[in-house]
């Protein structure tokens, strides 16, 4: 890896994409050795409708997730506590914290930008398939609550007939 004294532009097209058994995909865009990073990496996560990521943790590094589009729930910690971020929100994941991203929509995708303290982007990920049954027990209620929230929102000014 060589150092650079100017910005490195690296589009996601042609970057290192991994498609997981759960249907989600991670694309490492800024990571070593493709870019001369020392302590960070960045990429994106795509979760198709009706899918959720396999529970995982980053053993020694932190992660920040930025929701770009879609409706998601983040289940994190040993009790899989729920956060419901909106597009534009950021979620901080401390080292060694189990987490999972659930797409609340059955149709639309969720797109997330990931920033990690791991220069290799995925070198310290540990998948936690033993947590998957606990996640699945929560998914139906999360999606049902999401649908209820969507259907109970007013769609705008309603014209009254006189």
C-alpha cells in the first residue's frame, strides 16, 4: 500500500461486493489495499425487501451506519433492542456489539452507507447465526407495527363535501 497526497475517488461500480446467504449485499468501496487507508473503511449495504441481515458483530472496531433510503429497524445489543432510524439518521455500533438490520418493507430495498474502523472493511466481522431465531421472532411484529404506522398517517388535506 502506497501513500497518497491527494484525494482518491473510488466509485462503487466495480468495487468488492459480497452477496450473503441472507440476501443482503455489502460493497466495500474505500478499504485496504484498494485505497491507502490506515484506520477506516467505507462501503454500502443493500438489503432487499422482506430480508434482514444475519446478526453480526465487529470484534474490535466501531461502525457507523447511515440510512440512505428505505424503512429499517436496527436490533442491537445482547437484548436486541430496537431502533427505528429514518433516512439521514446515523447509528453508532460500538465494538463487540451484536446487531442486525431488518428491512421493514416487503418490497422496497434499504440502502445504507457503512463506515468502519476496520481498514479491511470486513476483516473483523463475526456472524452470529445463533441469534437468528431471536431476530426472526421480532421481525413479524416489527413489520406489522411499521405497516400500521404507515396506514395511520394522514396523506394530506382531505376535502370535505358540503
